[in-house]
C-alpha cells in the first residue's frame, strides 16, 4: 500500500479513477489542468500502482460569495477533492484522509474547514463520516444546471463537549490523565509523526491503515489499564530502545483520548476479537488469534490520536521538571498539574487544549 504526495502534473488525468468526478463536475478537467500548471499537490493512495484514493487541500481566506448563505471571509482549509475508491473499505481509508485534513488544519491554524459534495446516495457514507467528526451542513452551493451541493463546515474555534465532534481538541475537564508506555517497535508504527529525530524518517510509501488513522488500538497486559474509562487522557510514552540511556531515549510523544476499553470477556468469540482489533492495531492476525486461544488476560485500548508533542519530553525532564518517579513506568496516573506541565514542555499549541 502506497500513500504519496504527488504533483497534479505527475498524475494521469485520463485514469478511469477520475471518471466519477467528471460525471459530477463537467468542468473537472479544466480545473485539474489549472491546478497542474500551478504545481499543486495531492495525497494519493495506490494499490499495485493503481490509483485508489485522492485528497486535495487548499487554504482560503476570502468571502465565499458563491454559497447560500454567503459565508464571511475567514481563514479556511478547503477540502477541494476527496475521493476514496472501493466502498467496502470506505470508512478506514476515509478516516486516514480525515487525519490528514485535521493535521493540516492544526498546522495552518485555520478558523474553519469546509467541503462541498452532492447529496447523492453513493456519497451518503462520506457525508456521514464528515458529520461524525464535527462537520455540519450550513450552506449550499448552487449550480447553473439547477443542481446543488451541500457545504459541510467544521468550526475550529468552537467545541460542543463531544469526543468525536470536537476532534482533534483535547478536553481536560472531568477526565483522569495517565501515562501509557509503548515499546519502540510498536510506537513508530502507531505514531509515525511522533518518532524521534534519530529514528529513520517515516516514509509515506510504507503507509498502513493504523499508521495514519485517527483511531488506535493497543493491546497490553499492564496492571491498572483495564480501569481506564471513556474520555480519559493518555500521554503516550515511548520506552527505551537501548540505543542510549533511558534518561534520554524514553520520551513522551503525544496525547490520545480513550474511546473504549475491553478484555477477552467482552468478545463473543475469536473472530469477533480479531475483527475488532485487526483494523487499527499493529499486531498481526496470527498474534491476535494466539492471544485469544491462550485466553490471555489482555486489555484492549481503543483511543483517538489527538495531537503530537512539538517537542518530545525525555525521561530526565519528566523526573526533574515534572516530578515524576513512579514505581512502575509502564502505566501510571498523572495529576492535573503534572499533565499540564507535560503539555507545556511538549510545546503543544494551547488553542487545542480545552479546559
């Protein structure tokens, strides 16, 4: 599976992948060629060199006068083109693109994100996915032929106290905070944009579903983990890779929010367990089936990946400046003050932390 950033000019416009876009937008080829001449790029997903998914993003700041109602000038991220082929896998791969959209919105500090799409039955799942992550139908874009597109907008300045609608924002109130340790070989696959500078740079070409997804699933045997509740915050702690002292090689890298916590008794059978865990985890199906057959007392944590630390916080700093010295570094609770200090040291943009 390949996920690449490619120039429009390097992508074959005659590829049958674009046929449905042409059918919906008669001016699609003209628009595409204009973008190609400006050097525009898009995220492209390939399977066996065949184009399957395409995402184009653009920053805009002008009034959207061609919409009803007109939307005032703001800094916006426009999802210019979003197509995910093969409906059976629409949700997983669509969520990977949603993660890219949110990453871009955070990096550009936009007021809103918006996307337009025709309210066709074949796009219903896509509309539903955008709505799941906080987009609302607040305007329409009318065309000369009488057709009309939905305009779905996500307000990046307002939250509604809902885990998914507010994504990627982190709500601190009314939740417990913990540190969750993850071994280096799993951490790099789960959180590729949180790798240490000394690790090999993540290669987009080696993308896998769990790597760029919003959801993450981790399975562990650490004591206390099964007590986690929905909404609890996890500071992800990458353990030592034994390439140097743990004081410098063990680091906090990112913040996640717990969605669900399950144990073996929560699954009807082995297939149900594999179906639930296989999509977003870094573990192979053989491993998963082996653990279930052995009736291991594992804990399954499903979480959403909110944001990566801008500056990684090493173990030495965690001890000296946050005052952390737990008996067991695998999993332990943080006070609100300690959590805030880690976010400060990690230089996370304060606007994305909601009190």
